[in-house]
C-alpha cells in the first residue's frame, strides 16, 4: 500500500476530529479565560462555550454549525510517490465528510450564488504545498468559519510607521471586528513580503499552538505586547464586555521591499479548528494533536 | 437581570416587560433566515405576496444549520447563530411586515433595527456564537423547510424548540442596545491605549 492510498481516510478523520474536538491548547486557553474573566456576562459566555465544547465531544457532532471552508496544508517529503493524486483523494474525503459527518455545504459560486452542495469547487478546498526532504507526508486541515474570515485585514503601512504602526493596525483591526468574529479570537499577524505573502503567512500562523510563543525572543516579546494591548480593549467574550478578547497572538514575517511595509491580520474565532496527521512509509499513520483514533 | 421563559406566540405586552441583559429561553417555533431569505422575503412584501411561513409573534433565528436527512425526515445536527449585522439593512422592513417578536443572533444589530424594535415591539437576543451543539439539543423537531433552492445554509428552517437558550437580551423595546454600549466603551479604551503607545 502506498501513502497516497491512505490519504482519503486520513483526511476524512482529520476533518472529523477538527469539527468535533478542539485542540487541547485551545481548550486550555478557554478554561483559563473562564477562570480569570471578571465580567459577569463575559464569564457566562465562556461557560456556555465550555459547555458546548463538552456537549459536542459527548455527542460527536460539529461544535459549530459553520463548518467553514477547509484549507489543507500539505508537507510532502520529496520521496513520497504519486504526489499528483493527493488533492484528488482529499476532494473525495471532503465530499464524504460533508455527507457523513455531516458538514454544512458552504461552497457558493460568487456569480450564480449556487451552492455546490459538497464543499468542493474552484480552489475549494484550498491547498498549501511545501515540499520537504524525506518520505513523510504530513496533512493539516484548518476549518475556519465565515464570521472570523470577514475581518481579516491587510495594511500597506509606510515603512516609517514601524513597530508602533503594526500595533496600531492590529488594535484597529480588532476593534473594528468587535463582537463579530466570535471573540475570544486568536490573531495571526504577518509583516513584510507583499500582500499575498503577508496574508498567507498570517493565516498559516494560526496553526501554531497557543502555548508556543515565537522562537525568536524579540518577536515573542511583540506577540506578548500585542496580546496585552488588544485585551485592554474590553470587547470581551462574544463582544459583550470583559477582559478576554484575544487568546493568543502569533506573528510571522518575510523580508520586505524598502518601500513597503505590509501588515496582515488573520482572525480565528474561539472555535479554532485544526488537526494534523503524519503518514509514514509502510502505512504508519500518526495523529499529532488529537489522540482519538 | 431576570429570567424569562417565553412560549410562542409571544404578545407585545410580554415582550415590553423584558429588559436589557435579562436571560431568555424560548419554547415553541423559531424560524431561521439569513441574507438570501431576507432578500426574498422583502421582495414578497413589496409584491404583496404572503410568506410560506409564519413569523407573527414568533422568533427569527439568524442561523444556517448543519442538517441531515434520515429517510424523508430532516434532523438538525448543529445550530448556532450567524453574524446579525449582515441583516441590519433588511430588519426594519422585515419586522414591520412579519411582526416577528424576537430576533436571535450574534454580534448585535445597529440603531435602525433598535428603533424598529421599539416601534414594532420586538427584542434582540444574543446567543453565544459557535454554541451549535447546545442549540441543536434544544431543537426537538424540524417542522418544515422553505426556499431550499437557496441552499442549506440560506434556506428557511421552521424549528420546534424547547428551552432554547440561554439568550441574553441585547436590544430591548426601550431602545437600549448592549453592543452599542460596549462599542462606545471600547472606542474610549482604544483612544487611551493609542495615546499610551504614542508615549
């Protein structure tokens, strides 16, 4: 059996894990937020969120009805065979997951407004490929709803605005989003690279677990500073007031052109759904952030 | 911050007693509608056509559920709220014509809807975003579905619910609006944060 033969089942399991069970780091952050929240309504919202997470796990149903549009991050070893068949296998998994879990069909043609009915369509789901040395095939699914996606932003700052400009842009983005992206949210922030690199890196930064700060201490410090100031806004859980607005900030960057200073922000709702598996040779499958299968 | 268990149909007198930040649970009929269903409903009102579902003294739910069809019967698997702000542009005309008593959603609605709620006797209740497993558990039956040609999320789902909630009253019939209050506080805090960052 070749690795590609396992892709459909593994991708199906990943989608299923992601929509039903939140990763441990996200649950831990929500529990801590509940313990520390001082606003009465805010604390109540967090309690309902925790109750809902537990109920979804117990009944094995999607924890949020917006099962989003899936994005697959593929890290393929250069030695993996039949790379050209992987996307097709994932599309099959997507269609099966939509029917059997089930998911809400969310892929709509922007011109005809017709829903494809199976969560597949042009660039849907989308794929992000990395070819790495070796023979492992690593698949990650990110399930992200429309509510948080609507408030992603890119700012083409002037280079002289510097770090202060970045902070201001992130605060503005968070305040503008207010209650609508289902706070407490997670922020992916990317600096540099031009519009497409920055937005791509900002979203990819959302994959990093909440208990892992940036490995570069100076960037980790900026993450902490942005975390603190955005939580001072008082938006609170579900935008109903409180001290928990942001669960974490993940920053990534690319080098920039001397004339440009792009800053991209991707917001993830509290239901930060992701799951990863590694398919080794000889059919060995390892699920990396859920121990369910 | 008192507790109200509302049973549909809900009278105007009953709704006017409810205050901002009160907790509400609903038993009876709730009907889902989001962007496309609102657009179609408004075109029905303008053409003088009757809607194929009844909202009078009932609750409207901004939601696109996850559903499953077992044989011929629909079942709701997950049903939390969607962002209500997108429906702000429709709601005055919608409330006037449909006589809806309660709107359930998330993230709040604006001044125009707040004014319309005072005028026509309706409240806005916030349901926790993402709380779809809890929402589905309170749904006892799917009474019907209309406008399924709009796709599953945008169709109108007529749902029989028991103790649907907890919901927090975020707009009452006296023009109070919790989200607008919070937004004002946030704006003031933001100015302070920015001033501090500038040094």
